[in-house]
């Protein structure tokens, strides 16, 4: 994997953490900073999953990100259940139900990043 793509993946998996820690930056701007807009078509869920395994604490950051959403329109959700299973679903009825936290979280991260990318495409004044 090319170094720039690898660096972008590392930035993407930290997006939820950076959003919470920095506090003064939008998720859209974090996505732009990450380089995702340039490499989105080269980044797979599997690559996100592999990078995420190096930072397992970030799964909880993404669960918190999902939990803290306060919007009316359909959104992606990432949840953990008492039996240790994870669910990614919501918008467009895509649903992933697994006990593999990294697989579920990687799918959620890719869906979220794509939603932000599409938002930027539809609002070019923000680019």
C-alpha cells in the first residue's frame, strides 16, 4: 500500500477521536485534511480494518461518535450489544451484524467517510 494512502487511512480512523479532542473543527474539515478526497477510491474496508487493529481503542471512539449523532435525517449507526455483537446499519438499510469489532467499525468508518465526501460534492462551496 502506498505511503500516502496508508497515511490517509490512519487519519480517517482517527477522525472521530480528532473531532472530539480538537473540538474546534468540523468533521468535513477533518475529512478534507485527511486526504480522503484524493484517495477515496483506493481505500477499502479491509485496509481500514487492518489499520484499525493497530489502534483498537478507536473502536470505542467510533461507537461514541455514532451515539452522539443528533440529526433528523437517516444516518449510519454503529452499535455494540451486551452479547458482544456489533451492528452497522440505518441509512439505505445496509446492515452488518458481526462479533468482529474491527470489521464492523471499518465498515462504519468507510460509510461515514463516503457520506462526508458526498456532502462535500453536493456543497462545492465547502471544498
